[in-house]
C-alpha cells in the first residue's frame, strides 16, 4: 500500500467521524445519513470531490422534490403506495442513464417515499432533514479533502513520476549490457506498460495542477496579497518524464543497432551510469538528494572536445551515443531543477 492509499483511507475515516459528530451535535435524527453522504462524496482528488458533492446535492434536491410529489399523489389521489414508489424510483433510475450526475435522485426519492411514516414526521420535514444531513456529509467531505490538498496532490504526483522513472532504470539495465536477448513479445509488453504509465501520469498531472491551483485560490481569500502558482508545473514535469522515457528507449535502440558487441565494457559502464542517474532522480523526486549525473558525463562529452584534446574515457562503442546521453542528462537535469522549486 503506497502513500496515496494511506491518504485516501485517512480522508474517508476522517470524513466519517466529522460528518457523524456534526450531525449528532445538531441533534439530527439518523445521523448515519450524513456519514453515507460523506462516503459517497469523498474521492481520491479534491477536484472530483467537489464535483461529486455538487452532483449529490443537486440530485438529492431533485429526488426529494419528486418524492414529495409522490407523497401528495398517495394521500390526495388514493394511489397505491407501493406502485407509486416503485414507479417514481424506476423512472428516476432510468432517467439517470441519460444524466449520470443524477444517480442520487432515485435514492433520495426512495428515502422520502419510504421513511416518512415510520420516522414519525411529515414527509416535508423528512425531506428537509435528509437534505440537512446530506449537506453536512458533503461539507465534511469537502473540508477533509481540502486539508493539505496542495502538498498531498504534489506528493502523489511525485511518487507516480518516481515509479515511472524506476521502470526506465530497470529497462536500461536490461537492454544495454551484453545479456541474453529479450523476446520481441516481452519488449512490446514492457513498452505498452510504459505508455500506459505515461498516460496515467499525464492525467494525474492535470488533477494535481487543478488541486494546487484550487488550494492557492482558496488561501488567497484570507491572504493580503495574491499568491500566484507556477501554472502547469506538474504538466511540464510529466512531459519531461515522457521525454526521459524516449531518451532511455533511444539508448536501447542504439544498443540493438551497434556493430560492437553489447558485452563491450563501455556498454556495461553506460548501463550502470544511466541506471544510477535514473534511480537517483527517482529518489530526488521523493525528497532525496540531488541526482547522480556525473557518471553520464564522459559519454555525453564524446565528440565535443577540441582537436588534440584527450577524449574522455571510456569511449562509447558507437559515435551516436553522445547525443543520446546528452539528451538524457538534459532532461534529468530539468527534472532536478523542477523538483528543487
């Protein structure tokens, strides 16, 4: 279980306790309806929690209103209560297929239609109490989600970046040195997993940027000066991680096309240097020290020295390794600079 799972679990537990205590303090009957609303609303990201909370309130209002209309039909027109309840709930359930945001409407209508008599309150009062309990649950979920949202969103995103870069480090160690050749199907499966990880990272970057911007906007309400965010910080970082993935893939392609055997000591040295640079960058994203890029410098410097100057050692097996190593160093340096902000 990673830090994101722990954070989500603590948010859910805190929302449950806060919603119940708030409902009990106001002496509302059946406080567990507030707890249920908090559980429905809380999502892994604050932005989605806000959207779920708004949908919950809107759908509950529509369902409660429809439920009151059903109660009026039962008492004034003498319709069968079971038939009216099933008909109204079935209609709202079918309508929610066209409007998924209204999925709570049939639940709210069922609560009003079925619990008015047993609760010992008029149907209108039952609807009002349910709305109050749901509002408490929604407010509790939002309050818990907004606590530490900026740092939490950034931490989850950084952990995702570190995980993707560690996979690249493993790929470099597997592809570059002179080991047994990797089957084509295994290589394609690994490449597919990396593409999926990069797509998920792009989505998480968008969510993290929205949450950080939301938190900064909220905190600016009680600050004397506006606090501007680094717009799109996580999105830029995600693009750098994707470029790093292309850089490591290029090293593997160069190894495949090399006329020099991959058991050459330079390939082994390059694999170790690239693995160390990638692994240390992943650790840096999670709060570690600066990445170790120095072992890559001899490879990146090949072909850039002046005439008569001694070439760095070890020499790469093919001349095109220097541009690829420089690109990898540049992107890892860019990640290090963004991590330090």
